[in-house]
């Protein structure tokens, strides 16, 4: 059986889609002749945006897991400014004090590419120890944090014959999160140089979307697409709201400021004026972290009291919100490279069989996947009438029949098991 060392910062009890990708892969890798070894950071030394201890149940009992220390710049930042490095987007337009401006500058220009940039100092020697002990010839590094690839870079330079597979769950220098950071030209150049070193030395490159190949500072070689997918087992015996007491529009995941579009909420406001009974039937649930600016903007609407901010939920609960939805809200972030964004949740949205209100570029990769699975088309951001029409159609169906379920299995090619099978071919490639 082929042995592979997987180096990942995020691992249970950390929560989020970044954890689930490789947690699910290692679950199925042995079925295809690959024995995984995990190197991650000690949980007590880590700085996770969210925790989800329920994911610990998915960790195979016989999995070889190793931990290393870390010099986490997050802790230094917190000691100076009394708060952790902001996770995700930061608004440039937000009014800041001098200390706020200083902390934002450090976040954008010192922690490059991120606050885990020094992990390689501990992770590299630990990885070498594991490689030598278990005679491992293939290593995978997965990011974000993109600084995880620094570990692979150091290993590849130390062991030129080592096969190094780089997994990008998000773009690096062209990530839309960088749009929110006040980065200097020097910082941008330094980040691009680091990205290019990794791309040039990696033996194989894995992307979560085929369109992501355009999101790097140089053309890619030896790249493959392995989607996040969904785990069929996660949908077994899922509790759902069967009484359909409310017409539930649900969003699951982190909601960023650039996922706010007036057209969606204007359409809903107009519908409520035209059909007053919708006000009594409606509930809107955000199961995840929501950008504070969105909460401010949405207060101008009459349905603001119909919105429930649930906060971060376990993965199991997230699946329940998907399955129980009358309509799932799927907004692609409005940013320069949005045609390549699919997000990990699209596959679980599809597997839930709930209707999807998808807003984004009609010519994007996510739109292709929806069409392939014979779902409602992606609606362009400002097409208020089309948004209004779909919401009304789903509301009318719900009113007469309860929640609608889409009856096809066209999404099955995106199962975690099928994606792992494709991954195995890359890992075994000579």
C-alpha cells in the first residue's frame, strides 16, 4: 500500500470546509490502496476560527496522526492588539482608530501570506522524522493557510526525489480576500514570488475547481481538478423539519460582505408587499458566521425580524439546515475572479435535494455544475425580476405541497468517494 504524508494546518477539532476536504479523503484513501499519515499542529497551539468537535467522530481510529508545535504570529498579534488576526474579509471602508489602522497594516503586510507563516520551523523537522521512520516518498500540503506550502517547499529542497503534491483549496495571491487588504506593492511582489516558488517546484498541483487554473501569477503545470464533493453518509438519518411550518430560506456557511446584493432583498421586499401572507410564512436562517456590515445593511428591510442569525453550527447541523430548507441561498461573491468560484457547499447543497437560489456569473463554473445537475439556472446579480420569479415559484409550491425535493442523482459523480478515487490516481502517479 502506498504511503502518503498529508500536511494540513486544519484538522479536527477545527471546523469548516477546509477541515472536511482531507478528513473525508483520508476516510476513503485506504479503499484505493493508499495509507495516509497526517501531520498537523497541536490543537492547544493552534488558532482556529471555529471549532467543531463533532468532526472528531469522522477521524478513522487507525489513522496515523502526528502533531508539531508552531510559532503562531496570531498569538503575538493578539498580545499586542488584544484580539486575534481577523478571519476572512476586512472592509477597507471601515473607520479605524490609529491602532486599528496599524493592526490592519500588520495583518496585510507583515503576516505574508498569513499568520501561520512560521509553522515550517517546527513542521519541517517533524515531517522529516515521519518520512524517514515510515519510508514515505509522497507528501501533500494543503492550503489555506497557504503558508503550509512553505513546509513542502523546505522538504522538497531537502529531499529532491520526494514527490510533492500541492493542494489549493483557494487561490493564493488572487484570492478575493486580498481585495480587502491594504497591501503595499512590495508585499504583493513578495507574495507572488513565494507563490511562484511553490508552483515551480511542486510535482503535481490539485485545484478544487477547473477554472482556478487562471487564478495564479504564472501558468500552471501538472494540475488536476479534485472537487470537495459531498459524503453520502452525512445525509443518512438526517433530522429535518417535516412539518414545513415556515417557508425557510437558508444560507449555510460564512457570509461575506461581497455576497450582499440589493437585488435579492429588494425582490423579497416587493414580494411581501404584493403577497402580504408571505410575511407570516417566511423565515430566513443564516447558519454560519455573518459579516457585521450585512447585518447593518439588511435593517432597512421590513423582514429584518424574520432573519435568524444562528451562528456557527456543527457540520451535522449544517446538513440539517440544507435538507430542511424550502430554498437554499447560494450567492457567489461579487469579485473580479468570481467566474471561477464554486465554493465547497455547492455539492452538499445539491446532495440535500433542496431547491437552490443561485446568484452569480451565468458563465461561471458553478453555473456549469448546476446546469449539469439539471438545477435552476444561475441568475445574474442584478436580475431582480428573475430572482423574484424563482422565490415566488418556490413559495407557491411550498404553500401547496410543503418543501420541494429535486428527484435526480446527477450529482453523484461529485461524491467524496468518487473524488478520492480520482485523487488516488494522482498520488500513485510515477
